[in-house]
């Protein structure tokens, strides 16, 4: 975790301007020089939070009852995600993708109304962390 946090801060500053990256945000249609960004910090925070969550759940799931509980929760969450995926596909085909805007929390460009290789991007119930960017 220390390595992750330190390199997320130092590496973009160390290699700033020496390489080019494709920006995640629509600032440019072309590659831009690497520069430090807030996502370097947020990705480290997400990683540390995920690690702490994993350790807590691992400790809690050491009993058979807890594993059964987590298994049933996982199945229910998967079923709920499938239901929302079906609803999302329905809104895509009817042109009403804004109906589910209340669960889309990303500030980056969502590809709700876009097709790639005859497929559309669907949204689920999981919170979206911002992708790495320049």
C-alpha cells in the first residue's frame, strides 16, 4: 500500500512531459503529455479502501454462517444487477436512457447511447471510480 501511494504521487511528476497519454476526459482528441492529476491520489485511496474492506470481510467470513450470508447476498446482488441490466437495455432500445440517470454517478462520459460492434454499454448498480487519466 505504501508503494502504491508513493508511486502514484511520484511517478507522474517524475515522468511528466516525457511520455504521452490518451486523456480520459474529452479535453483533446489526441494524446497529451503526461501530467500529475487528482486521480493519482484517488486511485491510491480506492486501493487502500478496497484492501481494508477485503481484510475486514475475510475476517468476518471465517465462520460457515458468515460465508452462507455473504453467498446469499452475492446471489441477490447479481440478480439485482441482471434486472437493472435488462431495464438499461430496455431504456437503450426505447431511447429513454435518462430514466436511469439517478444511478449513474460518474462524471466521465458514459456511453449510454453508443454502439460498438453492435453492442451497447450497460450501467449497473456499482459506484464508478474515475479511471486513470493524465
